[in-house]
C-alpha cells in the first residue's frame, strides 16, 4: 500500500497544491486533496476540481488524428506538406503525419524545452489572447530550421502537435477544440473535460500559480485556450473514465489502441518510452499521460491489466515532482490494491 503519512508529509514539504487519486475498476481507493484552487478566495482543491493538463492533452490530439485515419481521411504516411501548402516552408517535405505524432519529425520547435526553458518565463511572442484556433499559431510556428532529418530520432516537439491541430482544422472545416470535443471527449463519456478559456474559468476550475506562495497566476504565460500541444482541463474522475473508455474501444477501435501504445522510441531522459500520443512505462504495460507548464503539473498512469489509474493533478508549477516520484516508486504496491 502507499504510505499515506509519507505522501502527506511530501505534499507539505513541497507545498504541493492539487489532488492525488488511485482508482481501481469502479472503486476509488485513494483520494487526497491539497492546497487551494483559488488562493485569493481561499477555495480549497477538491476531488471534483478541474485542473489544466498541459501537454497531457496531446493524447486527445493524437486520438482525434487517429479517428481520421480510421475513417480513411488521413494516412499515417501522408506528408504533412499536403495539408500545409506553402505555409511553414522550413518544414521538410518528407515529414509525415506519423512522425509528428511520434515526435520523430525533426522540425524546429516554437517552444523548445531542450533549451534553458523556465515555465515562469513569458515565452509567447504574441498576445496570448490571439492564440485560440490552431491556425492562429502559424505566425509563431514559422522560422525554425529542422533539428534533424525526418524519422532519424525522437525529439519532443510541441509545434508538431500544433501542426496536427492545423491539419484537423483544415480537413474538417471546424475549430480544433470542437473536433476534439465531438470526436474524443464525448465518445469517452467525459463530463468535466474541456478546452476552457483562461480568462473566463468556471468556479470548479483551479487557477494555475507560478510559485508556492502568492497570487501570481499563469494567465499571461499560456495561450488563452488550449490547443493541439496541450491545455485542456480535466478532473481525476474523468481521467479514469478516459482510460476505461480508451481500452473499451469507445474512442478508436481496439486495434488502433494497440497501435498507439506500441513502443516507438525509448526516452531515457524521461525514464519512459513513447508510442503515438502516449508515454509508456519502461518495462511494463502501463500507459502514461503527463504534462508540465507554467502553473500546471499533471500525470496519469494506467495499468490495463488491473484497471488501475493513478492520477496527480496540480495547479502550481512546482511541488508535484516528489509526489509523482513517490507514486512511481510505489507502483508495484499500488497494483496490489487491485
């Protein structure tokens, strides 16, 4: 079992703000809430609080793309140039949809996390309120030379997933967030998951904070609305429901789930492997969604064999790492709960 005293102590020491849950099948077997969803109003985080997912919602983008593959509208081997036309000329003509999905395209990234990137920096070169559709990102995606030849190796790339969102907008004629809502969120039965605007958050959504103390939020650091490379909001219950729906074939067919969770790359720096839109445990069948950004930290790990989901949702830039590490180290014990 997880040492709850140690978990609580770690949360206190790290000023962790968020929620930790373990769900097994139809049962929630562990639930811990810490910190405040709204500091100025002293609103506590709770099991029903909605948190931003950062890059965790790249999985939604991948699932929406794979639905287009299932329908025959797209092929994984399609060159992305087919959909970009003359836009983003520095992207190699040989880059494929699959390479964007698997972070092996080699394209230059508008938000390069390999550099000395600090999530508290103001990194976006345009006013954040202008970044709502995928198409609106085109001016900040341009001008970045390739890092390596297409398919040569794994290089994590946020811009690649924005380009996938642009592809979705162009082939469907709908805004990216609407595509994901119709094709992923609703079929999965998610009731608390949405691409919320940061300037009009509902009362059950946590504000994201840059520091352990103070009221400085992330509203000026991130696009006003999440897009292809992340930024959806969700709840702990919806995360467990997502995993169950995924493996039940409610979003894409089971053979497509198998394809998306087939290891494509080993990523030693993360201690994980990568498939299509999902991180994978290094040596067992567990599947991982995760993200980190200004005022956001997120990790959800699911074991298909036991139906166990461990989720950490946080509305602060720092403090979640020790919690995630503790749960990772307790992973075999977590599975005994099942």
